[in-house]
C-alpha cells in the first residue's frame, strides 16, 4: 500500500468507513511504516481531542430574543408588502379610469380646461391619492361640460365605486396570502 | 425535549433528532404559526449556536450569527422543502452565514504551505484528570480551530459537533462526497500540524521506545 493511500484511509478509518479487510490492510501498513505510524497516532489523537470537547450551550434568553426580532421583522415585511400591494392596486385603478378618459379625448379638445386637468392627472401619477382626487374633480367639472362629460363622469364614478370593495378584497387576500405563506411566490 | 436535555447533560449533543414532532412544527411554521417557529428555535438553538461558536470563535459573534440564522430561516420558510430534514436546512443556513462572515474578516488564515510537517507525538492514553479540564481544552481547541481556513473549519465542526455523515455534509455544503472526504482529511492533518507547532513532543528515541511498548500491548484498530 502506498503511504499516500494509507493516509487517506486513516481519515476514513476515523469515520468508520473502512471495511474490515481494508482496516486490516491499513493496520499492517502502519505497523511497518514509521512515518505512517506517526501520522496515524496524530490523526487519531486529533479525533479523540475533538470528541472530548463539549457543546457550547446557547445563551439563556436566546429564543425570546429571536422571537422578538422575528416579530419586528414580520411587522416590517407586512407593512412593505401592504404598501406595495396598495400601490399596485391603485395603479391598476388609475389605468382603468384612464381608458374612458383617453377614449373620449375628442370631447376634451373643446374644453381646454379639462385637458389641463388631464395633464395634471398624468403628471401626478406618483401621488396616487392626489390623482384620485383629481379624477373626482374632473368628474365634477365635466358634468357641466355636456353629455360627453356625463359619460365620462359615469365611467369614473363607476370605477371609484368598484374601487372600495376591490381594495378590501385585495387587502383580505393579501392577509390570507401572508398567513398561508408564500409558496413559490404565488 | 427530555431526550435532548439528557444528551446535553452528557456534554455532547449529537444530531437533533428530526422527530415527526419537529417536522410538524416546521410545516405549521410555514403556514404562519409563529408559536411553532418558536418551538423550532428552542429545539435547534443548541446546534446552531454551537456551530456558530466553533466557526467564529467568539461568543458575541456566535450569538449574532445564530440569531441571524433563525431570522433568515423565518423569512425563507417558504423555500424550505418539507421532505428535507429541518436540521440540515437550518444548519446549512448557519454554516453559509458563518463562512461568509469568516471570509469578510480581515485576519490571518493559515495556508497549506505554511504548515510544516509535524514533530508532535501525542499521548497514547491521556490522563483522566486532563479530560475533566473541559474548559481549558475547549479553549485550546477553539484556538486551533480559529486558525483553520473556513472550509476546513466547517467540516471539522460538522463532523465532530453535528456528527453528520459525508453525504449529509456534502449536501449541506453543496459539494461532493469526495470533496468532503479530502477536505476532512486535510483538516485533520492541519490540526495535527498546528498542535505540533504549539506543543512539545517526544524525541524520536522516545517515540521508538514507546512504540515498542505499544506493539506489545494494545491494538489501535
């Protein structure tokens, strides 16, 4: 047996992975080879040394501390997810409210003031609450602008009426979602 | 929990048994049951803390690392595959975190080239009194561990404190069985060499005399 191989086998022997035949071969080699005998003694002693060292116990309040941090992080995550979902919801609502506005743009050319409100609507996308109120203002204004405005008003009002239950639904679904745990990011 | 307490009293905790109870907790925790997660923390705080301590060598750092491990586990619960053992999963998180920390630490790690061939010949039968000095020995061991490069330290810790098999270690460290085999062997050799650097040893003459006596007495296999 080569010393190199014997050396590898020593490690395996320490982990109980040699067959009896292999163990015997190793033993025979070690008895005849000084260097390997030395190495075997050393490796075995290292193993014994490690086996004698006890486990370090975790600190006393460990579980309590971890759970406190878990609660904090969980609250933060819920908050972030909630805000993200709300923003997404409002963005979708805005897009839905936008469609009739875009479709009826012909009427707006007759009323430049309405067009100006439209532009402000676009520019304030970042402030979605603001744009929502802009839509309401638009409705009120367009009501005085003729039947085209009424159609527009009808669309926007309908969307807003649907918005409330929709947001509630999303909120409940996301709460349930978080409770169930997200599997695969569904 | 009684089984584990008994094991801890013995001074060693082998693997935490992945009982059906614990797997049930894991599933409930995945569904958002925080109490179940707390049970898991309680069950695995020992192994996780110990792994962190042996890897990082410092109780403060170990506590941080152990807490962070459980936090990561909590946020990643959705990615835990219930068909796997929870212990492997949580230990793998702990191990990877510790390795990352070690790599970012500035500090001297012993390289293979620096380790000389050793002159140290250990005692065949250590005196009983020496075994009782657990803390002393523990600290000495930790000092040696602290000098090993991260990946070698990892396999030693997993083998001797978590008592994982090669297969389990390979899975946990995301490498192969043969890589683990050679890494563990290397690690043992490095520890032997480090101990030789630190301590004295017998002269060659004494070694030969001892060997004579030994051949006449016991089997080492």
